[in-house]
């Protein structure tokens, strides 16, 4: 008994509809997602609540602007918690650097603990007409606050001896959570006033008052000395 060969046109008649149907399923998004095999979702470095959202919605990611880093906004600057985060080791290291500078009568030692310009640029919204005006306004705000802080430290070093002063701890003062859109701020953050820095000098425990600190994640920075 001989086998009949399939004609190419007959094969095309059966294969072509199957191919077109598969393309239609792919383009319409009807193909089911693969079952989770326990190897994770691939959301590396993302919190579960960071689902993609439409631009302009309240929970949409921050729009990137020229000259501003694209690092993700820390959790502590997105969700209000029952209490502000405690100062981390990075904050304490910055304060230790401040006291090293004060031991040399250098008011510019404040610079390392002062809020960095890139962070302030992300937080502040000065309601300017274009990005260049916004950038100039934030730079002016940053430079003015840093200059005033240096001046206060200069007067402080003239009244107190910091030659052998050593940092002990930071105690946050009166804190409030500033939501997005309030007080000319684009991003949320904690703002704490009347903060206390404890240190030791001449065998005694002493303290300094810092007018305002703001957080970026678990790190705290001086906004107003």
C-alpha cells in the first residue's frame, strides 16, 4: 500500500490559520501570565507597593528633571509613620565630622551635615515657571541657609571651647510629617525643630540646639542651624 504525499497547498491551508490565531492572541494580551515558580517576581530593589502608575497620578513616580539624580525616593519620604526614623550611622558620622571641624574653629565644617543641594532640589517646589528658574531658586535657598548656619557656628566657636569636644548623641525635637505639596515641597519628609546634640567637653556633658533637621530616608540633615 503506497502513502500519498501531502500537497504544499494543503499544508498551508491548515498551518496558516493556526499561525494567525496565535499572533492575534499575543497582540490582544490574552496569553495568560506564567505561573509563579517560587523564584520571585523580578521586582529587584522595589517595594511591593511600588506598582507602575500612570504619570500625574498621586502615587506616580517622581518625574526626573535635568541635573537631578534618578535614585528612588526612600520609604521614609513616601509613607507617614507613627514616628520619624531614628538618626542612622551616616548621620552620626556627619556630626562627628562637624565636631572635628569645630575643634579647628572651622565653621565650614557644617557643610558635610547640611542638606545636600541635590536632595533639596528634589524635595523643594518653588513654583517657578521653568526648570532653570526652579534650579536657581533652590540654589539661592540652599546657599542662604548654609551661609547663615556658618555664621551662627562662627559665633558659637567664639564663645565655647571645642578643642577636645566629642560627639555623643542626637535627640530629635518637635517633629511633624510634611506631605507632598505642603510648604513648597514636592516630596514628603519629616521636619524636626529644636533638636539637641549632646557632646562631652572638659569632663562635662553639654548640648547644642539645632533649629531644624529634615530627613532623606534614615539620614538627617541640617536645614536651619
